[in-house]
């Protein structure tokens, strides 16, 4: 395979070689990629794909088999409603960065699993590289080790919240006007655009104020993660802050400061890969901007025509015409609940895509 293959490319190849349904998750059981479905599917795989994250109950069940410390494939037997599967820990440098899951089909022999070991190693190395790039500049902020935190001069106690702020390239470092007890690290590379990120760790009660302050100073978007009682888990809040920042930069309703706890469906959509977002957005791509805005307003108002028409400043008959036009252009029936949901999600997903050049 080419050296610049993506995680999805690796998973697709593993799925093909094993002829099995494959998913890849990080060590917090967040879905990163999945292969085409082959054979039966169970509730765990279905919910993992739909929700992009396994439940705490599922996580505890699988971790009981020692997957976090295993150095090779772990076979997990099936239960009523739960298919058997093989878990291959994605380890690199002695650290588990995630898990590759394959639903048991009776054909997952040790030999076939050994044949995909190089691809598994490649996926583990890629995850390790991503983790270092994401967390290395912040490891002193987010370390649970008191010695490391003392060395870094970190005295923020839980609960804490991470804030991600996009800063102008010419700004060399964090402002000197942050409240006491707030830590900032400017040495964080941006992930979506070239502009750098400022990583901030604040007492949870001050996070919203800090985000607004930084927006006022820099005039750019900010994302606020969820609070964590244990500062050692602040990296999870940082991940949420990055996703919230993504929403703040694309969705006017949540700009310029987006709080993870208030993002609603965007908490799910922001986790999707660009490819998945594009696939979902394609369902509404045929709509003109005016019709798309009218349909989204109609769906946001729970199908209330009078309220929607008033919000748009148009006559009800005009709205009915646009809704009918939307159905004709997309082939979706706005009187059908699933079609309405698909179209609504499609319009929301489209907002997160970068504008066409």
C-alpha cells in the first residue's frame, strides 16, 4: 500500500483480507473507521457505527477480557444478541492506542490474523503518531502524575475544562490577561487550517469566561470541552474542545464560542470524518441555498408551517412550494419520518463541510 494511506484505507484492506466486518476504535472506544458489512451484524457494531462510540457497559464487558494489556488477538465469545468477535489491540512502543475489531465468521483463523499483522502495525503506528501530535504539547497540562504536574508548574485542580482557540499566525504566545489558575500552551499545531491553536486548561467554573475573553482578544472562534473531575482526564475535554471549535468555525448558530454541552446533534456530526460528512451532505446537495435554508428552518421548527413562514418572512404558500420543490429535487418525502430525519441531518452535516473554492 502507498505510504500516505489513511486509516480508512488500512481498515478497508484488512476487512477485504479477512472477509469480515471490521471496525477500528481508539482506546476510549471512539469509532475511527469501519469496513463494509460482511454477514450478520449485532447491536454493538450497529450502535458503534451510528453513535461513533461504544457504551460504558460494552466497554466494561470487553475490557474484562484483558484487551488493554494484551499483546495479541483476543477472542471474545458471543452472547445472546452479541456476536463473537476478535479484538486486536493496536500497540506501538508498548502502548495500546486503540483496538481493531472483527466479527467472528468462523473463518478468522490464526493464520489469517497473522497475515494482516503488518497492516495492524501500520494502523497502530498511525494512531501513535496522531496521539503524539494531539497530546504531546499538552501532556504536562493533562498528566495525572503529580510529579509531572509539579515540574510543569501545573496547579489547576479538578474539575477542569479545556478550551481550544484559533489564533492569528502572528500572535506568538498566550495573552498575559488570563485569570489566575488558567494554563495556556501556544505550541499546538492546527488540525483543520494552518492557523495555530491555543490550548487552555481552566477551572471548569471559569471556562466559559476564559473562552469569551480569548475570543475578545483574538477575534477568532473558540471551543469549550466538557468538564472533567480528574485533571488526568482533561485530554478528553481537549478532544471535545477541538470538535466544538470545528462547529464554532462553521455553524453560525454556535459561533463564535461553542460549548460542547450545548451542541446537540453536532456532538455526533462533528465526530464524523470528512468523507462521512460529505456522504451525508450529498443527500441535500441538489437543493439551492434558499430552498435548503427554508427546509432546514421548517425542520428546526418541528414541521410547524406557520411558525416557519413567519421566521423566514414568507407566505405559507411560498413555503409549501419550496418544501415540495425540495422533495422533488432530493427524492425524499417530507411526510415520512425517516426521510425527514435524513434530510435534516444532511443539512446539518453540510454546514460542517468547508466551502467550495
